[in-house]
C-alpha cells in the first residue's frame, strides 16, 4: 500500500509549472506587494524517501502586486542531494551541502534561504531558482535550524545546529548584515532532535526533549526515549551558564512566542505532544498507511505553557486548551517580547488565541489548513492589525487565503493552478 506521506493531501506533485494572472475572489489589499513562499517535502516521481520529513524541498510561490496575483510557480530546491543523489552521511562524515532544504524559508540580509535542520541553508532567488548552499564565509560548521529567530530590536538572527556526535548542540548568531559573529556549544547529555527554540530579551530558550538519536533504527534514526527525560534550558544571551528546568516528558516540534514577565520569569508557549500521542504520530509520519490528511499526520498536540523562574529554579506548566493544533505563529514584531495573540491551525481550521482573555476564535477554512503566516498592516496600531496568509487544499484544488487577523474574516482567496501538497512553513517576503 502507498504510505501516508505519499498519498492524500501529502501526495507529491510530479513537476514544476508556472501560472499567470491567477483568479482572485474578494479584494487583495494593495499594500500586499511581494511574494508568499511555502516550503515542504516533495519526492520526485517514483521516489520513496521512507519518511515524510525526507523528501526533496519544493517551494511554492505566489507573486502579489497592486491587488493582483501575477503568478504562481513551484520549484524544487536543487541541493546536491537532488542533483547528484548525494548522501548526507558519507564515509568521511556529514556532507552539509547534501540536505533536502525542505522545511522553511526566510529572508535575512537580502538573502532568501531555504532551510532544513540537518544541513546548510540554500539560497534561492526571488523567482525560486536555486543559487546554492550558504556557509557564511566558511564559518558555519553545523546544520542550520529551520526555525531561526530574528530579534526585532537588533535585527540579529539567532539560530542553532544539532549533531549526531559531539558537540550535540551549537548556538550561532548572525549580525543584521548577515555575518556569522558568534558560535558556541550548548552542553546537553546526548544527541536529540531539536527542531525549534525561542528567544527572549535576555535568554535563549532550549528544548532538550527525549527524541534521541538511535543509529540502529536506520531511515529516520530518532525515537522517543522514555529514559532520557525532558528539560528546558535558559542561556543568558550576554553569556553565562545555562540553567535547566525539568519538565514532564513530551515532544514539541513548534513553539509560539517566549517572553519575560514582570517577575523575571520566562514564559514559553508551544504545541505539546504527550509521550503516547507523539509515539503514535511518529509512527504515522514514518510510513504507516493511515489516511494522509495533515490533521491525521500531525494531530494530537495541544497548546501548552511553561513558566520558568531563574531565581527559584521552579517550573510550572499547564495546558491552555484541549483541541489539537499545530504550527503556532504570531506577530514577529513581538518576537521575544510579551505578546497577546497566537495563531494555530488544526482540523481544517485556523484558531486564534487571546492570551489576555483566554478566549479562542476558530474559523473553518475547508480542507487542509496550512500554517497561517502573520503579515503586519502598514501603520497598524494594535498587535493583530494585519493579515494571515496560508494555503488551504481540498481534493485537487488549492487556494492562497488572506484573512483579517483581527476577526479571521476572509479578505481574498487566490485560486492556484494546481494542488499544493500539505507541507511545512511559509513566509511573506515584502518587496
């Protein structure tokens, strides 16, 4: 039988196409002038990568200008793995140019980078052509997380890489101009899959969770390890020792925001998988034949909050909701600072959480709802002045959706010329 990661909403598309003058329902805000890019795994026809996470990266892009959707195009990220079938692990070590670049896309210092956590970033053009791997002048010696964090005040980009062998976790910092200016090891007991992290005004926030490297597994060599334990770490950004807080065992692919409250405690939110739920999810995305909707594959995480007190060493944690959600996003202008709103997706819906009132607003978008990317409105006066951009797929039809982030009402919908498989992360790149 066809595995879940090659069927249904996850089924790859077979080729690269272009479409022009796309049909628009509603009115696209004229100030949305730029490109929406979305990344995700997409094996070539006939390929079975053995895991949802392992397919070649494919970028889907939509160009908006003057209230029009000028074009759609999709392109594979042509890494050495794609062009030469080069392996990541070789007889001489890890080839950091041979990743899949299939997880996210960002822009920093006028470079657009397609990211996957196991290898170097790959630069692409504004038209989605692959330029090549980036190692920041030879200074980068690890992979680059698909979830770097840009400080809205300094413009610096904070990120990390993790490895199969020591050093297991390495922190990096890029200047606003894109120069790698700092790298240092963060000591952890072993090799774990560290997918995401957070920053606050004064701290780097680490998730050392029990998805551990197990070489004998082959394929995707990670499994949930009940004996490893679970910790969240705080490293002072100014330098100093990491403080670790034991938390209940779990796994977290994606965090929301983190900030320091009036008492100096670090407050972190994220989509938390309980151990048994995660083990079931990890089995599905590793090759089971369940119906392959995005909700079915990544279902089961709930919004959770951890409050960590560096002064006392105490950690408090609490579930904020019981519905299944993933891909939390927020207004990146509040990165590392207190924020009120968080946007998630789950079960074909966008869910907006209000941290001040504790309420949740839900909008069913139909079909598979992709990550909702917040785009601030020019001259906005409140945190949720702006739009949410996402791709929703139903059957063989996909749409780029634009919603008002305040009330989730649909502002515009762009019909795309092909089905876009459920994938991972997107970015709005303003001109």
